[in-house]
């Protein structure tokens, strides 16, 4: 019986996220592209039935590839990357204004370049995966070949050595992921009070024209109304990165039909945006996360 394989289309959905992981670990867009291609080659040789969570498998696989590349670079005693050549992987950066690009370089690019310059390979990997991409220490430990506690210490040591606005943002990111996970559990379980606990009192739900055409209301205002709308739902949703933030995807038959992007403030969900327009969905940086 022929082994079932993942399609290139399934892989392409995760490509922007993998490119971002590779670039942030390696500090080189060209090397990141090489790592992404190697990830696809490895995926093409694996039986799909042996992979329960494609997004998680791809993230840990490209992390292992990047770690090997870092160690090889160190063994060859290559010179540090030239700061002028370092460019963090950012989806759709062409559409950003010059002011946005400058701000992004100041707040992310330079901080990440400091990481690339100062950290040993295993430290770099643990720090970037956990603090930038909210991957758990339990998932990172097998990649770096350490215990969970030792991996935690790697990231902690890296965090102490690297200063800048990136750290604050990534601490918030870990909290945001917990909020989204709590939202999922509450929505699926129909727990109205638990939904209220993660929603801001003035939370707003907004839907694009295509989502409205599919039957959604245009807007819902207030925690009670939003909680009522999502109570007992989200059974078919998949937790995901959405344009660098968190959200969830409705993807029956492995085809993305709708994307929900969540915004946060003061430890609560303040906005849920539903998008179903095919052109808009094609522009999004999406990557599945473990549910």
C-alpha cells in the first residue's frame, strides 16, 4: 500500500511561518530559504499518517535544520553576519510604508541581530522558538537535546543577555497564546463564564463582506454578546498564527475558508476579526499551531 503524503499546497500554507522561523534563528534570509526547502524535502519523504500535527512537525523540523546549520557555521568559524545584510523575514513587507519598515527595524530587526551575534546555537534556538514563536519548552527540549528544565535555563540565560523591546513583546505573546487557548476551551465547552473571563467588556467582533455573505452578522459589541455568539462553537477551528499574531482558522477539507484574528489589550481579547475573502486570505501569513 502506497504511503500517503502531504501535498505541496499543504506545505505552502506554512511556508511564510517557516521562513520567519528560519530567518529569526539564522539571521539570513537566503539561509532561511535553504532551511525551508530542506524542510519540504524531509516532509516529502514522511508518511502523512505518522504526523498528527503538521504545523508542529514543520516547526520542530526546521528548528533542527537551523540548529545544524548554526553548529556547522560555528565549526567552520565563519565571520558573524554583516548587519547590513541581516533582514528579518516579514510577510508582505513590500506593502509596508517606509515609516513602518524603519519602526520594524528599530524594534525587531536590531534586537534580533543582537540575538544572532551574542547567543550560542542552542541558546539562540531556545530563545527564538519560545519567546518569538511561543513554542513550549517541552517541544523545544528534544530539538536541542536537553531536558525541559535545561531548555528553560537556556532560554532564560539568553533572555538575560539580550535587552530591548523584543523581550517585552514576546512575554506578552506567551500570555496571548494562553488567552487564545482558554478562549478555545471555553467556546468548545459552551462555558459562558469562562468566555467572559478572557474577553474585554468592550470587545468587538467584526466580519468582512465575504464572511457576512456566508451568514455572519457584520458586528457584535460587548463581552456578553460575543460570548453568547461563540458559546458552544469553534469545534472545527484550528489554532493558528495569523500575520504574526494569534487567531484560528476554519479549514474543512484542508482548504482555508475563514480566518479569525484576535487582538489583545491589558490581558484580554479586545477584538475578533473574521475574514473569508479569498484574495485577503491569500495574503495572510498563516501557520497552524497545536490545539
